[in-house]
């Protein structure tokens, strides 16, 4: 079910006795890393309370089309656009009929009309209602109209709540979730947790001044997007930047190197791949003046003290992520310095770029880099940071998967 991580699932619940199982479905989907928003029909409200589903999904439950308060939070069109997929479980015969007729008589039916997301139904009804020609014709209509964007999960056959025996029982929540997961393609980082540091750090001199650098954060943010696209759960630990974080990352805003270190340490034990793309200040003022430093004389002395090395601390941590990647921005002897840092910081790979070139690097949208590992190196010619990020993520994922394979291989010598 790893494919469900980061996915946005709009779970529709219509009014059938199987609605009590939807609570378990929400729990399974959220546990698999999906974000779930529940939409209930008026009928469903008779069977299960929104409060239960709100507690399990961690999101407000929607059930009224013309509710000013709900519309102010997330309007129905926004909700329709938000969904990667609409799953309706249980889907009653009545709801199926309304969907087939294209009705927008309440919130759930309106959302199905207003959304481009694929729709999957887990039917639940009496076996006679399931077999009814109208129900079957309605399902055929939906299949014809929506093509690949429509699917049925179940129903199961067996003893029904009404005492009948036959097809019409809703599938078990775990089976519904597994069928839904199969509809999403797995990426090279599906099921993996990735932590990325990005941007500059700011080291305070006094309440109004700081030491920093020109890092824009663009490379790290592009890596975060590429890792998300590859299926990972991404935590982006960012210094102050002017760009927006990709949707769906867990963003941790930091200011100083010390903050960034603390945020990184909080991820240990929960990280497979750590990518240190931040331009961390090597030094910080030894003392931060309590009040604004006043003009005095022609020269002033500031004593700087060394900052902790975040990526080296991560690489030497007892809960070290499987793969740790560093970056090296150099102005000369790029190869020598990069290889030196690879070894001294105990990294698996290091991405080196020549920041003496004005056409690439720090504030540019393009970059050209060399990726070093202990076994060799690979050149990436100048390209957009987003394309480069995709290629680098591919290389990091390969390294991660090879290492994890080696770690799990049985020792044949024993
Ligand atoms: O030693 P240098 O700063 O050139 O190393 C660059 C690499 O080390 C980058 O990956 C950067 O994010 C990381 N780094 C760090 N903490 C520091 C300094 C650098 O994580 N204090």
C-alpha cells in the first residue's frame, strides 16, 4: 500500500449499513500515508457520525453543499480539484443511480461531477438491488462514460445484514485499500522517507543583523519536488528563501545552522535518504549582541565560532539514514575538494558544482554538476535545476536501493 503515501483521497460515504466499516477504511488509508477528506451523504449521517470520521482522518468532514462555513474552509470546487481520486465506500444503489444520471443534488454527487479525478465505487446493497437491471445499467453507463477513470471494487458475496445471501456485501476495508493502491503507479522512491536541507542559514550578529549567503534554495526545492514525484514522503528543512515549497512536502522552516541541525536530528530513525543541499554557514558570531551593535571607530572585531556540520553529524549518527548525500559548491579544484568531503563527512555521494561560473549555480535556474561516489563519478551537463533534480533523484534512489538490497541479503557463508 506504499503507493498511497501522499495521495489525496476524497472518500465518499453514502447511506448503507456498511458505512460503519468506512471508519476502518479511513484509518487504513491514513496509516498508509494518504491524506483523506471525507464527504458524507445525508443518508450516511444516519449510520455514522462525522465526528468519528473527522477524528480518524484529521480533517473536517464535509456533508452539506450550501454550507457557508465549510465553503469558507475548502469550497466544493476546491475540494473537487484537490482530490487525486474519489473513492465511494459504501456506494448504495441510490447513489449509483444519481451518479449515472449526472445529478448534483447534494455535495458528493456534485463533487463527482466537478472533479477530473477517477472515481472508484465499493458497492454495498441487498443482493436483489445489486442484481436489479437498473443498477447494472447504471453501472454500465458510468463505465461507458468514464472509461479508465471509473472502477468497481467488489462487491463481495455472502450473508448480508438483511439475512439474504448473495453478491452485494461491501469488500473489507483492507481489500478496498489494497485495490486502490494498485491504481497508483509506484515510483523509484515509493515508500521511502526523504529529508532534504535547502537554502541558506542566517547567523545572528545582533537583533537586526546576520551573516548569510546567496543560496536561493532552488536546487533543494527542485529535489524535493522530484523526490515527491518519485513517490517519496519528503521533509524539507529550509533556511529563509523566497520560493514556495512544493505542495505535499512537510516543510520545516529554520533560520540558523543550529536550528537546521535540530530539525535534522528530529528526523533520525525516520529517514532513508538524507540530502544536504543547504548552504550552511560554516561559522556564526561567537556572541549574539543583545542590543543593536552601535557604530564605534573605523574597525570592529567580530569573533566567529564554528557551526556544527549537519550532514557529517547525520552521517555519523547511530540511526544513520541508509544513504546520505552532500553538495559541494567550489570555485577551484572541484574534483579534489569534492572527493575530500565525500570521505571526511562519510557521505555516500556528493554533488559538486563550480560556483565560479556565473551562468550556473547559486541564484541561477540552471546547474551543471558532477556526482561523485567512492566508485567513480558522473557528469551532468548544464540543464534546468528541475530536470537535473529528476536525474539526481534517480541516481540517489538507485544507490539507496542497492544498499538496502545488500543490507537485507542473507549471508550465504553461514
Ligand atoms: O564543507 P562544505 O560546507 O563545503 O560542505 C558542503 C556540504 O556539507 C553540503 O552538503 C552542506 O549542506 C553540508 N554542510 C552541513 N553543515 C555545515 C556545513 C556544510 O550540512 N555546517
